[in-house]
């Protein structure tokens, strides 16, 4: 195999580490390192040097350890074998991640297990090329963003699961409400993952959760959404689940064709003493919320002069001004009901009688209907 004269790499930007395929080098080999790269010079598994940006000659003058490991004489041109690793130190801000397949979490608010998927992206940069190469890359021919996400998938998923669960419990919210806390979850995950990646020479620049979702077609999710919709409907109307069940029971009982037999009678008694009491309390609550009492129609009486219908509580007719209602003949107090025989204030009799036969007659009568006495 020919001795390499010039070594350089111009590959894809998502490649974090790349091994030059030819290990046949010489003390005259030129290594070109771009501004965004570093080259790690490895011999027999040991790092001899890290070459920064620029043009480097692999000579004993530039790399003194060569003379000790390869027994090369100082000066001259001598072939040898070694590995050259290019490490990309460009900051990558669009590394995608996800938890597919879904992770199972228990909704702390409704106590059902729901499959959850989370997605996002993060930014990284190789900070220590030597540590990154020796602890993470190993003997792989290349190492890109996809491989890195695969390597750290276990760490990522376990932390995502723990942080989301803690957020659900801390805030006492449903998994369907979790997206309102994405920013908080992102910051928490970044603080947890940053020291872990530093162990491998990687700087975590930022970390974002873009969405946390529950599959729309999952039976548990469908059931949970239906329950939430029903709860919202109940809150609007003003009754709870117990009341709804009572309504359903009564409706089913009313449709029972054998309502006249003993069983139906038993159900009816149960309705009267059990469900009925519960419904009475619930309907009382509903009437308070809907303010039904304020809409109750008032009793009316007929004006004696113009015949207009007037509220019972009115003292004068709004049409003709005539005094309306029943009042005590003695003290003028308002009588509580029509036909009242005695005043509740002074006790005076309110009954009109014929002076001749003492028969009770209507007020304003001109003749006694019994004896014909003129009044």
C-alpha cells in the first residue's frame, strides 16, 4: 500500500468523528486540519497528540513521542503505521430526538395509564476531542449525530420519563395538559443531561422539548378525552356524575313495561326514599346555580275597576290607578290571601253579613241573596 502524502477531510457536517482509512503514514505525511476540526493522532490505542487547525508534518520534531513508540530516528523519512481521527468541533443545534415507541405513564389526575411520546431537539459541541474519542467513539469508523442519539437513548428516555412524571405529580395535572409546562420540562432535562454528556467530552449547548403527545387513536386516550368532555358538560349544566346516574335510573324505570308488578313497586319505593332524596338535594343545588327561584311567576289578581291583571303584591292598578288587593276594613293592613275572614294584624272580622238575616254576603252587593233586603 502506498505511503500517504497528504491527509485531509471534507465530509458531512453531521459527522462528529471520522477515522482516516489508510494507516500507512510516514514522517513526511502532511495533515491538513480545518478551523472547525481537531485531529487525534493514535498509535496502538494510545493518543500521541491532538493536532489543532493548520498544516502538520508527522515528524519526530513535531511529535516527539513518535521516536519513543515507533523507534524512529530524528530527521529523515521513515514510514510507520498509525491512526488519524478527525473530530468535528462545529456547534450542531439541530440534533433531533424522540421517545418512539411511546413510554407508558399513569395519569395522576385520572389514574389511567396512557402512552406518551415526546420529541424535540438539542445543540451540542465536542469540547474535549481526546475524551470524546477514547470514551465514546472507540473503534467505530465514524460517529455522527444519529449514532450519538442512539448511544444516549436509554439515558434520554429514562430522564424524560422521570421529569414528565414529576411534573404531572407536582402540578397535579392530566397528561393532556402537560404541553403547558414544556419550557419547565426542557430546562429540567437540560440540567440533568448536561453533566452526563460532559463525561464524554461533549458540551450540551441547549435542550428543547417541542411536543409531548398521547396517540389520538389509543383506547385509553379516547376514554380519557370523552370523560373530560363529559365533565365539562356537567360543569356547564351544574350537576355531577351522581345526579346523571339518578336521571338515567329514573328514565330506565319509567320505560319498564312491568311497572305495575311487585319488582317495579320496589324500585319505585327505592326511587322515592333513596334516589328521590338524592335528586331533591341535587335539584336544589341546580336551582340555586340557575337561580330558578328568581324566575318563578307571581300570582295575579283582577282590578275591580278596569279588569286588568295585576300582581298580587301591588297596591294600585298600573292601568287605571284603582286601589287593588284585600285590605282590613278596620286597620287597612294588607290581607295575606283572598277570602280571609279575620285581619292578622288587628283581628277585625272581614266578613260582610246581611243586617236582616245575618247571611254572609259579598262586598258591594246591593241586595241580600237570601232575604232580598236592600243593602
